[in-house]
C-alpha cells in the first residue's frame, strides 16, 4: 500500500506504516484517517506481520487537524460534526483494540489529534526533543476522544495538566510522566524501533499479546471481583491455546523458542 497519505510495507516481522503527507505535516484529514484505517486493517490481516510501527515524516509525526478542513468544519451541522468525530473515534478504537502490538515512532511534533494518535498506540518511542501537546483548549475546542485513552495511560493528574493547559512538552518530559516508553536520539530512533519490534516478535507470543491487550482494555472498567473473574476465564482460555502449549513445552524441555518461526 502506498498513496498520498500513507505507505505500508513489511520488513521482517514488522509492518511499517508511515504517514507521508509531508506538505500538511501529516494532518488528520478525512483522507489521512481513511488511509490509516486501511493500512492498519491490511497489517492486521498479514500473518507475517507480528508488530506494527507507526511513524511520520522527518518534519512531524502529525501536526493535528488539517487547517483547510478546520475552516470547512465551521459550517458543519451537529449531525455532520458527530459523524466526523465518530470517524476519528473509530480509528483510535481500531488501533487500541488491534490484536497486534503497535509502536508509535515519534520524531518532531505530535500535536492535538496527532498526539491523540500516538497516545492510543501501545508503546511510544520518541526523540528527547520531539514535542507533544493536546492543544485543543487553546482554540476553544476540547480533547474529548483522546482523554479517555490518556487518563488510562498516565493518570488523571498528568492528564489534567496536559489537557487543560494545552502545554507542549518535550519527549524527555513525556518520558518522565509515563507517556513515552523509550527515548532515543534522532539518528537511532528508526533502527532502535525496528530492533525492539523484532525482539518482541521473536520473544513474545502473538496470541498472548492479543489476549493481554484485550484484557488490559476490559479490566479497567470493571469492579475488582468482575475483573478477577474475567482474568481467571482468560487465563483458562490461554492455557488451552496453541501458543501456550508450545511455549510451556519448550520451557519444560529447556528449549529456546522463536515466536517468529
């Protein structure tokens, strides 16, 4: 897949999704959102892809909404705005619930909707100088969709600081508060991202990753007894799975297992 907005290619066990609408700094227009949905859908179906890396261009990961589209939105009805909001929500939901691990590789700004896009990924890798910001409140808008994911990821206190002030923070600060998982200099971030993806694909069961991601999403909204009961059921289901049988057998036989084979 390769179009004006997004490219998708496979390298080893990694699916590399790259936003490439450079002239608009990878703004989240309807075209970009549709292209990302298509790319993630294709990557999810490719059995040879174990881990997905989402990146932007050299200038930006994603600078948020397309300015021309923002201007057009001023004439939308409530129903048109709701349809548009649900379109972005569907993309975020797709990434968050995808049964494969998704890494956001961030160089340059990730602002507003672009920061939301990074937030819904499972792991974030950034350069120290990259910029993160949920700037919606500064133009009278609200960061409504992303806050659901951000509060889960970094807690209410840090989320309020970012969402209510529109403050921009560096990759280093994002790493300190737990939004970013790994920091690397710009000249190493691509190679380190690919190395991490290959390591995960080799050392971790794809089946187990999918089940764990699903359980993480589900248990947070349940009471403790409900969460534990769901966890016990998932545990029992996993034990009967092909990967668990294979993994436990290899462990008992003291054999090294490569989950990418």
